[in-house]
C-alpha cells in the first residue's frame, strides 16, 4: 500500500469520528469569574504568581499565634511563633504574677551595652545602676550581677592587669621622656618556671615635685603605706609634704611586695637622695607605727626628728582611756603650738585623770 493511500484513510477516519459525535457530547468549558473580569493577565504573570505561592508555601513567614483571636479556630503551620508561659491557666485572662528577671541579661551583655555610660559615670552606685537597667530594659538584676558588670566594664575600658604589667617598661620610659630629671626605678626578677621577668618593686618621684618641694615647702615629710587589694597584691608607700597653703603636697610613691624594714629602708634611702636631706636636724618626719619603719628611719636618717600621727596615737589611747572629755584634752595638747601652752594643757590633763596623763 502506498503512502498516499494510507494518508487518505486517516483523514476519512477523522471525518467519520467528528460526524458521529453529537453537539451535546462536545465538551464546552465555562468561563471562570477570573476570565469574565475586566482585568486580563498574561501567561507570564500567572506563572510568576504560582512560583511566588510555591516559595511562600516552602518558607512561611513567622506569624505569631494570638490566643485572643486564634483560639476560636486555631490553625497551626510550620514556622509559627508560639509563646509558652509557665501558667496553668490557658485562657485569655491570666492571674499569675509577672517576672522581671531575664536569663539573657547577663553581666557580659550589660558590660558591653553600658561601657560608655560607666566610662562617664565612674561614681555611680549599685542601686542607681540597678534602677537604670530596670527603667531602660524593664529587667531586674541582682547585686552580684552589678559588681560583675562593673568589673568587666573596667577591663573593657582600662584593660586587664596582666596587659598593664606587660607595658610597665613602656610606662617608665614615657615618664622619663615627658619628665626629664625624674627618678623612676624598677626592679624585676627572673621567674625560672615561666622563663620571664616578674615585677618586684617600683619607685617614682617627678622632677617638678622635687623642685617645688625644695623651693616652697617646709621641711616636714609624712610617710604612710597601704595594702593593695587588686589581683596582684602589694603595698603602696607614699611620701607627702605640706605646702604654704597648709595642704598636702605629694612627693613620691613606691609599690613593693610587703611592708617590712627592708622595703621601708629602700624607700627612705630614695627620699634622702631626691630631697637632699643632709642637714637632718631641721627636718621632721611623721608616720604611723608601721612595721620596721622606725628602725629604718633611725638607720638612714639618724638625726632627723621622728614623730607619730596624733590620730594613730589617739586610737591606741582611747582603748584604755575613753570618753569625750579625755579626747578633747588630748587633742588640745596635740594642737599646742608652743612649749608653755603644751605644759599647761598637760597639767590640766594630769589633774583630770592621772592615769591618762602617764
């Protein structure tokens, strides 16, 4: 059979099938509401909308579940946000108390957030900082959190102690560079365990202070020491004078390992050299009853007049002789500016209480 005859048979079969069908059997599609509308959309726009719907179905937005609206006909889907409260009452009205404590309000977070505020307000109290955090963040923090926040903010602002000790040599070089003629002395020792130098002691006396004291201040020196409570403990030794306005005048300071005769002697020797204390009879040195200080002064400055603070003497005096009357007589004797007045006040004290006079 030829190709031309086969094509004629196919055309006859198509015509015969169309003739056999009735009009009612031909499927007719009704126009939808969308097609009947005036707005006609292209095929491209419909395909774009389908793709967007698919993307939304895959990645639903984080819709928050609202109990007061959605409880009547609740519908949940993946990605919906649900707020779960530790409350036995799941109705729309709650009678449970409100808490102001938040686990994310840590000392690290607070230190980073309020670094600049704490830098400008160094004297803020614990209660003032707690009230500020509560008013701004609506969160309660404990007293321990406040102290931790202050400590971590201080490290952020000033750096750690370890980093500062590593730059001690740079600090000494900068002092000598900016204050020529100053006395800056540092001692270190080799730590065999770590193979590095460890800080021992430091003495600083600025040239401007030395020159000002020798030119205008009276030959009176007060020395004292206090313990350092930092992570790297030690003792701070200071020397001060009295200027023409009867105010304290700083002279020198030192940081040493402990308070004993050896370190006091080391400190007094530096003072003697910086202030050129040679005619010792006209000088007066005032101090507390520090450990080893009296012995060190008599070895280095044997001819100097050494006296003690009246406040320190009164603290020892009132342990055995208490009372306001004795206190007033004691201070009157101490404030006597010439010998005759002092002797008269001592006689008055003797008449009032012979044991206190002794």
